[in-house]
């Protein structure tokens, strides 16, 4: 079941089309990657979901019905831009933001104490926001976005300003939120984090959807019959008949072992390739090379750009 869906959303600003019939189906309890290069339309879509701006065309649905103004109380939004009052103290501001989400003072304080302790932020309570680093401010905004236990969480570049340790801490918290039933829209340029966290993705470029689906299915869809083989023995000799069935893309050595990447001809399976290679070398490792999301992202975007 979809917790949120957007059907053929169109948004224009003057003569610029920011979104051109973009459709999203975000299953309940998943982490959904909303991806695209700068200027693709991602932030516009996130603002439409939050009702900060409205679409010119299309429909939005939340929990199986049309998105209503009050539904924003069930959404937590961590924007890429900082939105804190720099002169306010951290504790005072966090309490204020929690109250805006409908929590009474006692409950808001209890939850803030829990999150501040969990993220090791207790010492910041009486500091002014302007005294904190970019990463520290991001932690405060993260807490403000999750404090009311929303059904839908939207994280736009949530690791901006974080060192690797704090990035890992926040990743674990995001996975914990999913485990506890939250549905998460995750927008980032870090394809490593996409592979690590996301279940599904939609890739937008030039206001249009150009790729969507379950992340492992997409990676499998773009595989190109390339294998990495570790072996012992003399370097593989490529006779004319072998070159018709496969060719070596790369060779390298490590210790006593040799390695190579081979691209097999269409129709040649991994088992076929193993049988051919065993006639000449001793195989010690063999696996199909599945493309990373970063490679797919670049390939799909560049292909669309070239087709224009």
C-alpha cells in the first residue's frame, strides 16, 4: 500500500517547467530515494508534498485519500537549507519547534531530552544556534523533523556538514525510524548512501521522470554481462575464437593471484564462461559485476541529455 503518491504533477515558474507530469508511488514503511542532478525539480516536489507550494496540475494522495492541509502535521521535513533562528538558544528553539508540531510542553520536553541524550547533544541546550557548527545545526533540525513521530519523513541532503562518524550515526537513526514504521523520502547526491539506505528510487532530470523502481532490480537491469575473475596460472591467452565470445577489459595482479574483468558476448552465461576458462586457468574467485547506482545515474542522465 502506498502511504503517499503523486499523480502527473506539473509545476511551472514563469517560462520554466520545474516538474512535467512527475508521478511517485511511495510504499508504506520504505525508504524512497528522490534523485536527480541540480535543477532537476527534486526540491520543488518536496515543497509541493509539504504544501509550501501547490502544483499547477496533478493530484497528491496521503494514506489513500487526497492530501489535506492538516496532513502536514503527519509530515516531518528536514530541508537542505538551514532554517533555525541563530540568536535563540538551542533548547528554547527546539521546544518551540516541537510545540508547533502539536506537542504540549511536558511531552515535548520529555522527547527532546530523549533525543538530545541519544545524539549526545545535552551540552548544547543553552548555547545559541550561531555558536554551533553546520553539522551541529543539522542535528537540531533532524530532531525537529522527527520529534512528533510523523508518518512521512522527508530528508533533503540530511548528511550535509557531517563528518563520517556523525553521518553513520544519522544513517543508523534513519534505519531505526524505518524499522519503527516510518516512511521516508530521501533526497541526496550521494549514491553510496542511496545503495545503503533506499528500497526504491525515482530519478528526475529536466523536470521529467527518467528512471524508477526497486533499487536492486534497477542495478540488475543495467548489468552488462561483465565478470571479475581471480585466477592462478599464466595470463589468459585470447585466441580468435575466444575473442568472439568474450574479451578482457582489465588485468591486474595481487600477490600470487591474477585478476581480470571480462565482458561476455550476449547469450553467454556465467557457467558458460567458467567452463571455457577452466580449460586454461585455475579459477579462485568469480562474480558478476553489477553496476553501482553512481554509474547508472551518470549513464541515464547523460543519455537523456544527449537525446535532446
